[in-house]
C-alpha cells in the first residue's frame, strides 16, 4: 500500500504531464517577422522620407532644378518585389515623385542611398502600373553625376509693370511703335513673346514666330493683340481672376499678320 506522502509525490510528478496532455491545444502566436534590412531605413526627415547612407559621396548636392544621372532599383516595401530599375538613367529632379526628389537632393556624386518613401510622398491613393494604391516604396539609388541648367533670364525691375489699364483690367505699356495695321479676328498673328513673373522678373517661357489665330485665342490675349500695330512691341500685365493667381506678365512683338486658317 502506497503511503499518503508517496501518493502525493507521485500525483505532483504526474499532474503537470497529465495537464499538458489533457489541456486543449493552443495555436502558437507566430513572432512578427522583421523586414529585411534592404527594405528599411535609419534616418527620417520631417516630411516623412527615411533614408540610409550606403556609401557617402563627395561634392555639391543637386537641387530641384538639376538633371541627374543615376543607377537605381525600386521595390515594394510590402514584399520586396522589384517594380523598376535603371542604369545611367537621366531625368530632372523636379520631374519625379516627391520622396525621390527629396532624397536625390540629400546625395552627393558617387554616393549610394536607400530611400524609404511612404505612399504620401510616392504615388498615393492612385498608384500607377505595378505599384498598387497606398504602397510604400524603397529605392536604392547611386548618384553618378548631375548638372544644373543655366539661370533663367530676369526682366529688370523697371520693365516688369504696366502704367496703363483697360476697362477689362488688362495692364499695358507700349515698348516700341509699329507702322503696320492692327489685327482683327480674321487674322493670324505671328509674334515673339516672353512670359515672366511680374514680381521676380524671372522668365518662364519664351517663344519665337508663334502663330496665333485671334479668333481662337483667349479674350484677354485677343484684346492685347488688337491694341498693337504690326512691328510694335508691348508689355502686358494680365488681369487676375483670383487673389492667389501669380503676376503673369508678357512682352509681345507683333511681327506680321496672315489670314487665319479655316476652322472648317
């Protein structure tokens, strides 16, 4: 006969094993997998871009106006799948998604960076091609070189504004007189023009020998051209339709007039 103490010792020894065998099985909670290092970045900017310096470069950094030459590979953060790559690719910094543009401006030639771009600095809710909506992206980028375009011409301060105004709000000043006739809606005007910011004077667009049928252009530009004689140059200050509109001014030279092409 087993004594009560020995029985208690046997029960104590057996009970844990029995409990383990009799208790309902519980699914083990899988440990969260850490993302591979290739899909993570160390430093985060205030805007939300993260980056890791793989290899430091040397020299100046590109700006928003620069054109860069890079090697790159783009991956989806979710699964690491590659959606794009390029060798010796050239493009303007200002022509890419915001996160990529910001990352390029951190780099120096010869450097390699990993850029972790949240969807809000990428393609957002729309996505594009193989990139789904709201997708976070990772790019590995090597900046080979860059160049900056020459500075844009600037109109002198004394030549940016207009001293006269029409009833419609169009500002104007004759710069040089012409001797030819004035255009009508039946004409096509041949013009040189320069568009510039009225506040800074920075030239935004310059075109030569542009063909403009008066009947097909905007009312305000048609009004502008009808003030001019062939051979004249005028400065126009375009009226704003909203207080936040930029000061967009234009210098126009009316070179010649031709019959407008038929619209039929």
